[in-house]
């Protein structure tokens, strides 16, 4: 069950508001802004988690970042190939 909604008043630059409204589609500006704020909260939480991990284990190196990117790219490639493999087996 989702949380009840509440109405808020916010201020933002007109060009940002107009761009958001143009992209919001049928779900509307409120849903678009809610999704954007939720993504920012997720990023803030992730940054806090990284800071705690780096404080305990030291900074993450560029090599570690690149290795993780390669693992993710391989996993995405494998996931993209799975539907093709299942179609071929049918």
C-alpha cells in the first residue's frame, strides 16, 4: 500500500518547470517530480553508503570501478541474449 499523498508548494526556475511539464506525459507533473525526488534520495543514500564503506576500507580505485563496470556490462549482455536463446529453444 502506498503512502497517502500531501500537497506541497515548491519553487523552481520556470525553464526547469516547463521542461519537466513537457516530459511528464500522461502521469502528470506531480508524478514526474515525485520520481525525480525519489531517484535523488536513492543517490543520496548510495553516496552515504559509499562514504561509510570508504571510511572503513579506503577509497575505491579507478581499477575497481572499471572492473565493476565490466562485470555489469557482461551481465547486461547476458540478460539481453537470454530472450533470444529461449526463442530459439521453442
